[in-house]
C-alpha cells in the first residue's frame, strides 16, 4: 500500500453513529417504561432509528465488508471476524421486527424485546469497535474508506442528510458534537446550523425521552 491507513482513516462518523443508535434505544426503553411508547413522537423516533440502522448495516454489508474481505484474503481469523459481523447483522433484524410488532400491538413483552434488542445491538457495536475497526485500519486505504462513506452519502441524499446530521448530534456532549461537525464539509455544517437542526428539533422525536 502506498498510503498509511493508520494516518488517513478517521472513524469519527462511525463512532458517532454507534453512539446515536445506543442513545435512541435508551430513549425507547425510557418511553416504554413511562407508558409513552405509543405516542406519535416515540413512533417517529423509532421509525428514524430503523431507517438509520438499515442504511448503516446494508451499506456495510454491500460496500464495506466485501472490500475488507478482499483486502484480508488469506487471513483466516480476519475472514472469520467478517463472517461474525454479517451473522450479527442477521440476528438483529428479527429483533427489530419483533419490537415493531410489539409496539403496534402494545404487547406486554415489549420491555423484554427492547432489552433483548439493546443487548444484541450493543454487543455487535462493541465487537465492531474492538475488532473490526482495527482490522479496517490495518487493511483499508483512504480511498477504500472514502468509497464507503460516499456510498452512505449517496444513499442518504440531501434530504436524508438533513435528518442524519442533526440526529447524530442530538444530545451529544459538546466535544463529541464539535468533533463530528468538524469532520463534515463546510456546506453541511452551514446547512445544519441554518436549517437542518432547527427542523429536526421541531419534529420532537422521542417526545423528550
């Protein structure tokens, strides 16, 4: 390789996304405990969570893991890790569907399902952070990573970005907020400050959970 992934890949957006997924499931659990799970704001928060997770995981499955697998050819332990990543994604999907159904039916098992989803997703995110990100840092180039993030941007589009950016920083500590926004192109920061964040806040996702 001609460039050094260690010096060129910035995983700030990945960590920020993971933190936002964890935050939303905490908000869902709070809403369930307080009997607010059926409110329009909570349902809107849940729908956005599902959309963001779907984009995140399908882009990894379609554009990231195959590239890492290609770069890690001949390394059985690393290839097994990638198999684990894909298998963990497949275990999350049925739990999402189960929570979806329980929310619609106001089923008594909803708290248990939310706990199961939270534990399963958190285990996956931690596994990815502890093992898959170091592997990516080792085998990917800056161009590889740019191809992945570019695929996410194309999937989101401008309309999706207008929700994704303020969603990521919703409730984030000031240092994390500044770090994430600092990694964005200047036009996105300006749009977020002037338009996106205000629109996002007016939607009241999760109803203040």
